[in-house]
C-alpha cells in the first residue's frame, strides 16, 4: 500500500499556520508528512521561510505522523549540527523521523558568503557529509579534513532507532549515485516515463528502502482559480537545473519568471478542479512504484484543499 502524505511548504506559509495545516491533514486522513528546509522563498509573493528544525519538533509533538525533511548539509549547515538535529528528533520520536539529503540551491546557501561550488564539488561535499552524519549517529567521534572540516565531533544524545538518510534526486544520474549510500529515494513529479527511469536507475544500482515522490498540485473550486493559484505561487519553480540551483535571491527568481505562462506552470504542477482527475494522477504515480507520495498544494491557503482531498481523493487511492 502506498502512503499519502502532506508536504509542509515553509516558503509559502507562516509556521504557526503550517502547524495548524499539518494537524488538520492528519485528521483528514493523510498518513505522513514531510517538510521543506529553506532560508529563502522562491518568490517574494510566497513571502515566508520559517526555520524547519524548530518547527519539526512542534509538528512531531502535535501529531502522530511520521515526518521527513529535505536538507542540504555542507555550506549553510555543518554536517555535525545536522547529525545532532537528526539524532535529537530521532531520540525524542523513535521511528518517526527521516531526512533526505541533497546538494542544495544557491538561494539558500549563498548567505554564508562562501563561494557556491560547481555541481561536482557539491556532490562530493554531500557525500562527505553523509559519511560524517552516519558515523556520528552510530556513536563514533568524527574528525574529517576535506571539503568539510570536522574536529572530534561526537553525539552525546543518540536515537535508539536510527533515522533513515534518504537520497534526493531529480535525474537518473543522481538517483544512480544515491544508491551507493541512501536508505531510500525521493524525487519530484514529472512525466511518468522519466519517473520510471529515475526509480529504475536507483533500483538497478542496488538502491534500497522506499521510493518517495513529492507531487506539486493546485486545486480550487474551478479550473481558472486553480490555474491562477499555481501561476501566482509556483511560476518561479518551472526552471530546470542549473537555473534553479544557481539563482541567489527571490528577486532574481521573480525577474527570471516574469514572462512564464500558465501553460508552462501546468507542465510542472498538476492543475485541476476535478478531484477525480487528481486521484487518477496519484494512482498513476503509485503504479510507477512509489511507496510514499507527498502532496503539495501550491496555494497558501490549505484548509479547503485538505478537507476536499481528505473526503474525496484519499478514498479513491490504491
């Protein structure tokens, strides 16, 4: 059975309202949740960016849902600090927390003032961070000199159940690489054939654990409103890498996306007022082989979406 979860978008929603939304999602029948982890939104229109790690403690306490977060260790975050954060949440909420690790985006990482590395260096840095985090969670004292530096770091509070470290990938090549170290895979919605290739590359390379998918969608009472929400909130997110990796500010994303059309947004967001249509799309994703699917309604108002999907969409899902 596929688990359907609620995606908590800190870039768009005040953390107090987001906490209300995720508790409402649990009551509506969502079986899990995941969280973004940004310093900056993708657009000034989105207008928020709460600190995910503060919020996650509150969200885990307020619900009984399993939770994950997508994190980029190595520049904005030192890997020893992320190991401590993962270890603490894992110790407080055994078996309920996982972290997906990726190489990050300049929009969040440039704040340190350090140079934004080339992609291959970011991947190598991430791999070092994974090894540091795993070793610390296992109880080792870690020293490391490389693309990240660690000096005699040890976790004094460790979880009895080790949280899974999941690989975040949008390409076949990255999915194959994640299979070397990850406890699972997470990617984002796209054409079904591409998703099959990404999951297949991970599995063929020996990748273990669950395959998860984040689905961007927009729903409203009519198609025009659903499209208007998606275009307003998510048109800054239509760009493929390296643009999405390398732009540094919300202002730059807004300038770059000024001429993005609604039809372009519909290529990356599932837009419809038809709840049956949304259910059919989600069932197609499940048939690709995703054991967990996290739904992200790209609007800032979540209540009507949560209630409608809880009542009419989740019961239609396999």
